[in-house]
């Protein structure tokens, strides 16, 4: 993607402006991208981490205009903490994903949940918020998290895809809250839509979204096939399978890869194809 300095607004189309947060990491790429929708009154999607410089940049981009809603796709700590200071300054309600907390077993494979997230209004499939010239309609896309939402902007054919579909990497699917069965179903759901462009939470915009979604589905099916072939040769533990499947992967990303393998195994187990033969050891059924 073309380099975008943190805090500098970039207008993606007349109704959409993007501001990059200063939180780059192996899991956030160049950082979390906040999107501001509207011209006279605004929605702010995923205001990001509670970084003072980022909040100041958002307020500068808002430029005193009324904020109708602060919208959240999911409440990982790189997406939702800035809702609170932004709401305090603008008076806007926090709307979007439901607050959901689960046991965070194992090493963190992605951002932890923002446990202080408290929306004023939870949105479900088909619920909408609107302002002058814009509408944001919630689309339930569980998988990365159980409460993940995408938001369609029907006036322009854009979709704000959060972390479900990103412009630089596949999404982390980490049980127990991440669910591969739900993730695949959500991809199929998006494949049936005709959105013109995706604006993700990380990475550049996606101008051929259906092609990318088909590729993501194919990639996950390829990983599934790798797992089944490895287990055809005998029972194995997840670390050994991951090392075989992700050759050359940045070591910092290995925990996330292991969680995705676990998510695939849970999905395959639900379909009767594999079983946990001993604690942490998996085999073909």
C-alpha cells in the first residue's frame, strides 16, 4: 500500500476519510485504520487504541463537525479503546459489536479484548445508523471474533470489513472466541454480495473484493487439506503440524499460526474428520 503517515487524513472517496493509528506490529501491519464517514455529520469507525496523538488526529480530521456515531466492528484493544475519550469529547454514542468476553486460553495470538468496552447500542444484522448522505448497515461476520461486524455503505457500494477481510494478511482465527466454521461461513456470505470496494481495519483498500474473498476461502481449504494429509501419516501435535505447514514464517507469528491450526482442527472435528486422540495430539477419525 502507498505509505500513509500516522495521523495524516487521506480521503479515499468523497464520503470516506482514513486516519492511521501509530500502532504498527506483526499483527496490525502499519497500524489500525480508523475510517471517518460523512461530510456534514460523521460516523467514526474503529477509533483504535487510546493513543493521545491518534485521538488528537481524529479530532483534527473531524474539525468540529457533529459525530452521529462511534462505530465498532469488534472490541480488540487495537480497535475500540479510543471510543471512550472520543465519546467524551464529541458526545457521540458508541454503537456496534456486542461486548463479549471469553477465557483467553494459551498465548495471545492477536490483540486482547478491550474489557472496558461499553457500547450504548449493540447492533445486529441489518441494523443501521445514518447521517446526511450516508448509511452504515451492520453485517454479522463472526469468525475472527464471535461478535465481529462489517458495515456496508450502500450510497457508494463500500464495505468496512474490519479484521474479517484485511488488505495485507489473512485474519487470525483463535479459539475459543475465534471460530473457523463461522469464519468460513462469513466469507461465503460476503462472496454473495456485490460490494465495490472494502476498507479494512489493516492494510490497503481492496478494489476487487470478490476475487480476494474467493482467494481467502481457497487458502483456508488448502490449509485444511494440509492438515488432513499430515494426519493421514499419523497422529500429530499442533506445534509439529504448524512447523510443517508454515515454513519460513516469522517466529513472532507462530503462536497465531498454531491457533489457526487449532481452529481448523475444531472445524474438522465438528465434521467428523478428525479427533483429539490424546491431550494436544490429533488424528484422523
